[in-house]
C-alpha cells in the first residue's frame, strides 16, 4: 500500500514536466528601436569617418556612439547601427 502511494506521488510530481511554463506577467524591453545614422544608406568609408568623428569614447556605446573601425574578438566589424 505504501509503495503504491509513493509511486502515485512520484507520477503526479513528474506530470508537471509536461505542463507549459507560466507566462511572465510583464516583458522587459531590452533594446530600444533606435537605428544608426546610416541605416538604409551606403556604409562606406566616408560614413565610417563621419561616425568616427562624432564618437565619444567616454560615453556608453550606442547605435549613434561607437567606433566603426574596431573589430570584435572574431574579426567582425560593426554594422551601421554599431552591432
């Protein structure tokens, strides 16, 4: 009798694994929908020089404040939105 009660309790506890996860009540917005200055335009050396001239290294990186000539650890350059 005790064995069947334990088995029943384990089956009931394991059934929650097949239940959908509870949805969060709110969703935090992680990124603003801001685009770079040269989105939908030619991202050439003149555009990169313009972004570099306006770059403030002391300010936090954003879509409008980044070094267009720096590369990440894999060698990829940023696009016109800084990512």
